[in-house]
C-alpha cells in the first residue's frame, strides 16, 4: 500500500506513541497527529502536542469537540432513551462519530491519503471508526496497526519505544484500560477480567462509593424544552457546562456506577465498569418527564426507538439513513417534553421527587380516589367487555368443543 501522508487518531498513550514511528518505518510516510478533545480531562491533554512531535509526527492538531459531542450526539441520543443491554449509557460509542468526522475533515484539509487509529482487533471501536470513515471519505486508505504489526504486549511496545529513543510515561505494570470523555469513563482489565471478582475501589476514579457518599440527600431541579436541558436549579447553562456540573453533583453522591458483562459487536463478551453520573441524572429526569407527557402508545414507540438506537450507536452506524429516521421520530415525539423535574440523589440512587409540564396528560380530576364528576365508573364495564371479547369468544369455542367431544 502506497501512502504519502496519514492522519493518526492520537492520544499520547503507549499504543499511539508506538504507532507514529511504526507508520514511518513501515509505510515511509508523513504522520500527522490528530487529538480530539472530548472532555477526557486536562491531565490527558497536557503536553500531548510535544509528545506527538517527539514520537515523530510532523505536526499535531488538537481539536475541541466537546460542544459538538453534546449538541449533535448526546442530547439527540437522550431523546431516544437509548440504553445498551439495559444498563450501558453508550459513553465510549457516542464520542466516536464526532471524533471520526473531525479526523476525516483534518485529513482532507492537509491532503492526506490515509487514516489510522490505535483500536485493537478485538474491540468495537475499530468497527465504529472505520464505518464512519467509509461513510465520510471512502477514498482514504485505513491503516489499523493492531491488525498488522508484530507487537502483542505492552512490554513489546515499550521495548520498541526504547529502541526508537521515544520517551513515554507508560509502564508495563498498568492495570486498567480506561477511556474518558465528558459523558463517562470506562474501566477494563485487571481484576475485571474475572467476572467472579468484585471491583475494588481503585477501579473507580470519578464517583464516591455509595457507602462514602453524604448521609443527606441532594435535590436538584432540571428544566427541559423539547427534550433538551435548559436550566439547572433555575440557572441557564450551555450543554458542556451543564453536564460538567451534573457530573460533579452525581459523583459526590455515588451516582452512575455500573458493572456489566456486555456483548461486543465482534462476538465476544467483555466485562467493564462505567461511571456516568451526569448522564444517569439526565436520563432519569427525562424518563420522569416522559411519564407525564407521553401517552401509552407514544411511550411504547419511544422505547422501541431507544432499543434500535442503542444498537445503532453501539455498532457504529451513526452516519446512516436509519440514524436520521430514528432520530427524526424521537425528536418529533420530544417536542412535548417541556417541563421541570426535581430529582433526589442519595447513596448512589436517583429518584424523581417532583415533576410538572404544561403538556402533562396527568389529570388529578380523573385519577383521584375521592369523589369526582368527570369519570363514570360504569363506563368501564362496556370497555372491559369489548377489550376481552377475543378471550370470551375463544373460551366459548373451547366450551362448545368440550361439549361435542363428551
């Protein structure tokens, strides 16, 4: 494969630090490092440009994608109610579309003829990135070193960097593999590879344990317009700032921890621990508002959309007509999701304490257990007779058949 210039999705970690010189050695090409700021934190971004240049990159571009992630992926996905396999709030997979698109845009801008990433051949991310590349720039070649090179361990990569005289802060004793962005942080490896082993407290890095959380609950009020968060406790906040605040509040109260065994797209199961404090709060608030606003058929349909959308996001099919169609349906339903929700945070749990909406379908006049003048309970008899008509006819047929046989 002839390659002149490649744009590498670069993090500054061990893998991508080794990929830069490996690409130059094996493809004799110029390497441009691309760093996506998706809210992984200042510690991970500190000195990343210098690291890239020291590894052999000709240049390094750090692109702030936090606002795009929130407005174009997180808020739309929340309207669908997407949750993968009942628990996972899609933290890693939601960041991939904006990262892949920005990487392609940079490649086209600098005249590159190839893209590269540090995803392993066992994971989901290789599919997510390369599916996005195929949809956005199929003419660009894709190089996936983990599917090509001879390295098979952290130590072999460290030895290679020593050979190339490239400095690194990584070590062979790293226990966990982590991925962080504004929405969440994931943890894999170490004792988590044994599903019979309870995660130790050193696994968790964002949230307090429920046992160590405050002994008194916290109450917060979230205000939504058409399914999108507008205010927290009456204060108008931009999406990035709002999620950061909710992350801090939720983390303090032990909210958002999950420990799951999930089905990867490539076929194997993996065990991971995830922390999504702000996202857990947002989803609970929207579900509380949905209960007021959506009728039963609308809610059932939104739940169907959520199942399909979770699978779509997890599988890396963001740049597809199906995504547009599902999102259009969810957005249409969410036009009525305007209102306020008060949530109670206590010892790792989030519960809806109060909710209200100008579009609420709840009527105290109809639902009351006291006297009312709007509902004639005798009407229910005819409804039940028609509702159960098929069962009644079936039972009558069964009785007739039994009588004939006897």
